[in-house]
C-alpha cells in the first residue's frame, strides 16, 4: 500500500487569525468609545444652547 498524500487545509477567508481578530475588536472598542465621547459632548453643547435660549426668552419676556 502506498501512503496517502497529506492534504494541507487552509483556513477559510472568513476566519481570521486570533491576533488579527483581537486587534480588530480593540479598534472597534476604541471607535465606539470615541463615538460615545463625541455624543456626550454634543448633548452637553445642546443642553447649554437650550439653557442660553431659555435665558434669552426669559429676559425678553420681562
């Protein structure tokens, strides 16, 4: 009997090596954190703007 040829299996393209997968997850976490920080800053600006507008309206009403 002849020995069988060994078939070298390749990883499918949709599977990433563990290191690359972790790096992408870390990148996504950084982007998410930055987006949340930007959203909080925008909300803060919006609140300040509303407060300023309310003060203007109160001064005009007097």
